[in-house]
């Protein structure tokens, strides 16, 4: 005969296993959210201060590449892959924008 404690133990384990899959995952937003109209205003020849005013402080300010600012943003909702991703790089020569790379590809596994 099956012991009553064994049945309760099996039911408890099954309910914990089912409940574990229903854990809430918070939305994750990382980086600099850049509005398209702000990005459209950024152009070659602007100063670092003008870019900082438009786009904010860069998420990545690499000390080994002082003439490059990277703005990275992604939004991940729950357990799904990132629903919105953006990566913009701004390059400077003598503290003026020389090139802007827009909408670069981020890792698809984000």
C-alpha cells in the first residue's frame, strides 16, 4: 500500500515544479534610450557637448578609444528575446563628429 506521506510528498513536488515555471520575470531595459528625432539631429561636425546634449552620456566610454562613443539600448520583456535593440556609434576627430554609425546589429541572443 502506498503511504499517505509518500502521496503528499509527490503532490508537493509536482506543485512546486509547476509553480516554478510561472515565476514572474521583470522587464529589463538597459542602456541609453535614444529618440529617433534626436538621432536625426546628430550630424557630422557637431562638438562632443552638442552630441552629449542630444543623445546623453554614452553608455560605453572606452578609455582605449577616446574618439568613439557607443550608445547601446535594448528592452527585454519577460522571458522573450529583446523586443527593441539599438546600437549607435559616434566617432570624433579633434572633438568634432567625423562619422555616425546608426542601427548596428546587436547579438540576436539578447
